[in-house]
């Protein structure tokens, strides 16, 4: 099978970090880069060993040799850019959040299915090996029956334009709160009620958001996210016989398992990397699949519908 010709749309800071992580690990043909600034595209092309640079996105869409496009632009542009990719029969891996609301997500997924192309959300947490390790520990009842989860991602990002600007898809929940929320959904399921929503608004975005997910069995997930405060990124899962502490809720670097008395039983460290999500897309395409089992279309849509329900509480 021919190697997948990979392209980058939006060679900014995120794309730079990603390419540094994957170019020696994921077996693509690193083919093209597109920016609205040809100098930026050319610089990125030369630095990372791509073959072509385009000074417009339209040129990239029209290049018939491109197989897969990685979209790394601000959130608000994902919807239109994915549609253009799909119409031009390009597979897509798009940075999170997939779009800025569920209506857009439904339209993109429907269009992708109609055109028989793969679209995947690049939400790192879904693809990392740590996900299954943590899930297996919870299912094993090593910490007993589950009682609650506290997920926090609070980091000062008020200086970042795309985070504080509504027209760019800004706001804390879509930018960083999506990680502790996704962790809850992936670990504890989708059968919950969202309650106790508290949103602090800055102009027309949410600068801090907290809410609780109540499950029928009495389990509760408490989530807090902020772009004003520095409280870290972590999770704690409490059970009847202990607790699991997760360091870095978006890309777990280490988990510490405690017994019911607060004594450390053991810890597990993880290697993290962006290569997992791109390798998952490559595996899917190699096997003729149009979605990644690690982050399915259903997962992406449910996550977006949940953020909609929360953000709709903003006045």
C-alpha cells in the first residue's frame, strides 16, 4: 500500500509541537504545508522536511496528491476547513475541539460519511496507552466501588488571544476543560445528569466553569476549569478502598494508587506523545476504516453535545 501523503493546514505553535513529536515516529510521507502566509509555510516546510508549501488553503484542498490533512488552526475555523477538506476528498485529523458546537459537528460527520472520508478529533487523551491502563485498574476494583471523581484543569491563559476571543472559538471549557470532562465520559460512561453549573463570564466567553455529573448509581464527577487561575491539571478518583491520583489529566504522566488509609500502594509512570493519535489515524486508513476506534464519531459528537449543554447556561 502506498504511503499516506500528509499535509498540515495552519503551521502555528501547535503544529510545530506536533511535528517535532511525530515526524520520526509516524510513517507518513510528509508532503505539503499550507498557510495564508507563504513565508510561514515555506519555513515550516524546510524545517520539517515537507515537499510543498502553499500560500493559501485552497491550493492545498485542490492538490489531488494529498491524502490526509491535519488542521491546527483556531477552533472557530475547524468547521469550514473540515468541510472543504471533505468536499475535496481529503481525510482529516482536526485539533480539539472538533468544532464549536454540536450542530457543526453533526454536519461535518454527515458530510464525511457521505463522501467516505475519515475524520478524527485529535484529542490526545483518547489515544494514549494510559487510558486503558487506568480504565482496567478502575474496573478491577483495586480501590473498591467508585464514589467520586474530581477533575481539574486550571491554568492562566488570559494572555492567549485565541483562548479569550469569542470569534476564534475561545473559552475555558472548549480549550482546556474538555480534558477533565472527556476523562469522566471515557472512564465512567455517558449516562449522567449535568447539574450545579457555575460559569464565570469574561465578556462573551467562560473564563471559569464548574459542574457536576450525577450518575444513576450515586457516582459523581466534579469538574473545574479556569483560564484565570493556576490550580494545575489533575484528577482524583475516590473509591471505598482507596484513591487514584492522576497527574496531568490531559496526558497522564503518572498515577499514584492509595489505599483506604492514604498510604501509597504503588505508582505507574507513562510515556506520552502526539504520535499515538496520528498512528491511530494511519492504522485506520491502512485498514480501510473511516473512523478511529480510540475516538469514534459517536464519542466526538457526544462530547460536543455535552459542552453545548453546559455552555448554554451562560447568560
